[in-house]
C-alpha cells in the first residue's frame, strides 16, 4: 500500500487486523505528534477528551459523556462576522474559531466555513454564496439540478474518472472546462509517442485553466494556513483535539445529491434501476480510496459521511435496502478494514432505517452514528451494545429556547440513551444560529450528567 513517504505507523500494516490498525490510529490521535502543548496539564486535558470518544466508540461508558457541536456559521456569527466576512477573510475566520473554542470549550474542534475565494476562482456554478447570488448574511447553498444527464449513465459506469474530467467538471465550474481537452493519462504508455500525447498540455486554454486551478489551490493553502493555525492553537493551548480526518459520501448520495439531483434520482429509481445500482457500485472503491488518502495524513481517525437521500422521507424501506444501504455498508467496511472509524451524520429522520443499521454485517463498536431527527429511544433500543451513537440536540431549540429548556431536554436525552455508554452528545445538525447561553447550557449539562 503506497502511503507517500515513510510513516512508522504503517510499518507491517498488511499483517495487522482492523482492530490493530485502528489502535495505531487511536494512538496517533492520543499522542498528537507535532503538537507542542502549553504544559502537561493541557496535554492531559487533550488526551482525556480523546479517550472519552474512544471509549464511546468502543461501547464503553466513558468517564463522562463527550459533548460538542456540529460547527456551522454560528462560529463566525458569535464573533460578530457576517457570512460573507467569514467566507472571504481567513484571518477573521481563524480568530472566530479561536474565540469559539475559548468561550465554549467543546470537547472537539470546530471546523471553518468554506472559502468563497476558491469558489470564485473555480467559477463554481453548483453553489451560491454571500456576494454571489446571496446577501451578506446568508450561508452558502447548493444549486441543485441534473448536472449529469439521464442518458450518461453508461459513460459514468464505463469510466467514472474520465467522465468527471471530460464532461461533468465543466458543468460544476468554468475553471475545469479546459481539462476536457487532455488525453487519457493511459495514453502515456510509450516513450516514442509521449512527445505527441502531451501536446494538449500546451494548448493555451489548458494552460489558462490549469493556472486558474493553481490559483484556487493557493487560495486553499492560504485558507488552511490561517484556520489550521487556529486548530493547532486549540490543541496546544486549550487541549481541544481534532475529531475528523475528512469526509466521504454514500455512493447513492454521490448520484442523488450532486450528479442527478432529487428529481433526477427519483426518476431513475423507477426508469433505470439497474443503471443506478451499477453506478452506485462503481463509487464504492473511489470512496474508500478517498477516505484512506485523507486519513493517511490526518491526526484523527474519524471519517464523516454526510447522509442525505437515504432519510425516511426520501425512499421506501425496500428501496433503502436495495439502492442505498449495500454500497454504504461496503464503503464503511472498506474504511473499517483500514482502521478508520466511519462517522455517519444521518440528516433528517432515520428511525425507519434503524433495523437495517443494527442488522448489518459490520463489527460491533466499529462505527458511530450521529442522528438529527431520529427517535432516540428507538435508536438506543436498536443500537445499544452494537454501535456508538449520539446527536439529536435540536438547533431550533438552541436558537429559540431557553437555557432551562435546553438543560431539561439534554438531561432527558442522556437519561434515555447514555446510561450504558456508547453515547456522545452533540447537535443534530450544523449550528448556524444559536443563543450563546443555550449552547453553554447544552455543554455544561452534558459534562455534569453522571446518570
């Protein structure tokens, strides 16, 4: 397995079981290589927080319930930033992250919002953002349409990477369009013909497009430099660890979210089910590869899946069992085999999906589920002793309720779900709006609860 450079964590990797591989990733998370802690007490606070979630993942009862929030635009809003400032000014976004970590001391780090300058340089057509179709206060939003046409399934199935480069990416963003002129890299097989096969790289349009992509990459580096420094400070000064190595998608959601859109995918379920099934299967290996590559350089071992179109309201139970779950489970299995912990963010209600999840073939204590609107008593009954789960604190409650109402809800949730361990407390979805005192009430109540 090629990891790009020697990392002793991967020595003898092929001979290890999945549990041993995960243990090495857990140890890296605990050890925090490269982090210079302010003092030993901060190091121990960092390690203690990591241990809380490690215990929950492995279905133990931790010393206390780990508690955090899915970060969204509340982080910059708490510092008085508009959505536009948060997306365009990396230093301000970094300062907002630092203030959020200082004020709320969550058990795990918040993430920055997306950088709008990169969206601009890519010429993205698939999203609107503040200053580009939206006012300064509105978080960025997807523009859903059928970016992939119904008659293009065969091209996608035959060569997903080639289809993306030659057809799809130009529909996503104008900077990608010149890449369609490049020959397949598999043409570069002979030295004698190589001087001719590389000629498209000299096309002025290709040079311009690649230059624009390089500018976008540099903007990403600048954004990551600023926000990454805030993340490093959260670990080193406050003892707040990172949580996620990266993100991947359920294969069905690759098609349903971005390629075909909601209307297109509903049509495909009826008119071309075999094509849809084959296309989802073609995305299993790429999703596993994407997750493994992200986790190779990350400190934390959790890989997030943002689950969308598998929610109760989007398809029948039979459709879920046929089109959604098999390839999602296959991606999860591939990541687990590499010692990575799948973290499933199940947006909407997944109450009807609980029997499928609990009846899967994955090892107990190998994944964790974060629920949004799912019946948590049902989740506890189905998943208790099989999979770590949590979430469910409503962002509406945090935005509109009182601290007393938050404390009452959180206490009831913990009494229902956390007595046997394997539970973590967090918001049910990304936090864009909240009253600061309500978020504090959620965190403090979670930390104080002893069951």
